[in-house]
């Protein structure tokens, strides 16, 4: 099964035969309705791109188990230290509110959709010991927050691909190692250990791996912790680079070296493909001055590279050449830059496009630096 199949036949995948329409109606009624689906049942929606949002239903017991699992794996000292956990995500969720009901743990939710300027004071006042947020928000905090007041002890990135520049900037600003939580509507699939390595949750999820070239795999998951909604041999949309077995932390669970992006965002040229990590690395390796970028494949197959205007023109050109080189390993590449607009032989067009993203757009959209456009 995959997300499309789940959403097309939602009622057949849960015990009570609850339809997607019923869940959407409950969510549309507002947050108060989240627990109101039925006694003991909670529903939510993924923060995915619109039109491709996944729905989920969990039970009371499942949401506490989910929280307990995150705490046990991510904050092993939670039983002897009082943590204040700040969760910054696009929507509040029944999952996170479960954590707010105990004396030994304080959990505060900050709504990504309202923009960090609206809650950055409240976040500093909350004085979190742990922050869980998408990489772009952690980076925004690293570059904009008052780090004299905001002094977390643990940081976790989730909900988006973590690219190297974000990791570098966040870790330097907070003098902390950045952990990761790999979770989705479908469940909790990996979390960083005390040694900073990302371990799959093989203790309650069965993972099968489908090879996707270049030593990447797509996981197919069967989640034994879910009893109300079935997640059985569900094909995720992510590309993982698996590490070796074994870790200094002692966990035997499979290590993931990186979540490299989404399978949806593999670039296709006829029957040949280039994975997002190859394109990202080609651009980033050009210069340390590149700390943000966008690479998009359009519907006609052509590829746009966008870099912030702060990147020197010469660096922009070499990044374009590097991107071309990376694409060339898969296909013959045709080049067209704004200054020459010349096309040469070959089926693929690669061009520098303008950086037309406003700060609001950068923060409000789910970050996908490498993206295959669909419309
Ligand atoms: Zn470990």
C-alpha cells in the first residue's frame, strides 16, 4: 500500500470503517473536534503538500505510547530531569497534547503557520530544554533568536529533509549536536540516539527496503504499534541511506546515515534518474558560501537552479556547471543561461533562474530544496 491507496480506500484501513470525509469534517470543525471523532479516538492530518495530505486516526493508548517512545529514545534522562519541550510544527496535534498532561514534562506547541516572529518571545519565555522543529525553523532561530535567552540542551530536526548547511549553522549557533526525528503521518520511524546517530524503530516496525539506485533505499513499513489504523507493507516516499549495524550507544537497531529526500523528487530523464542528494551535493560542494538553493525539474524536463542573490555571480556559474556535470552522469545535458539564452544539442535544459522567494514564503512552505514539479 501507499498514500494514494490509503487515501482512496481510507475506510478499509481502520477498524471502525471511518471514512476520510468523516475525518476531514472533524478536522474542519477545529482543534476541539480532534478528540471528538469518537470516544478515545484522535485524528490528524499530515503537513504534506496540499492535495497530498495524509490522514491518521490513533487511539488514546497509541498516542501515549507514541509520546513515551519519543521520550524514551530521544530523552533517556526524562525520568530524572524535568524537561520543557517546545514543538514547532504546522499544526497542533493530539499527539503532542498528550505530553502536556503530566507534572514532570511540560510541552508547548508553537504554530509554524503563524510565523516565528509571532511566538519567538513566548518561546524564549518558555525556556525550552528541548526544541523539536523543521530544519528551516531551527535555522531561523539560529540566525534570528536571542541565543542568550534561548538555551536548549537538545535539538531535534523533523518533518523536512535536513541539508548540510542547515545542520552546520544550527549546530554552530547553539553549540549542540542536532538530532533528528524521522516521523510522518504514518508513524515514528527513526530517532537519533545519544551518540547522534539515527536508528530505525525496528523494535516495533518491520522495515523492508526497496533499492533506488546509488545505494539509496525506499522503506516499506509494517507498524506493529498501530492497532486501529492499519499500516501494512506501506511504501514510504522517502529515500534513506543506510549505515552499518552497531553504534557506540549499544543499540542494535539499524542506523540511517541520512534521509536524503523524497522519492517523488527523483529527477527523471526518460528511463534514467538522478537522486536529490547527488544534485544537492553537486551544488553545495562548489562553495561554502552556498547555504541555500533550490533545484527544480519542470514538467518539460528542464531544470532550474536558484541561488540567493548574496551568492557571487562567479559562484552561481560554477554551481550551474556542477549541477550540469551531475546531471550529465545520467543524461546528455543542454545548457541555457539567462545571459546567452543559447541552446546547444541535447535534450535537457539547465538554467539559472531568479531567487524569487520572499522570507514569508521561505518559512511558510514545506522546505523542499530539490523538487520535481508536478503542475
Ligand atoms: Zn546509537
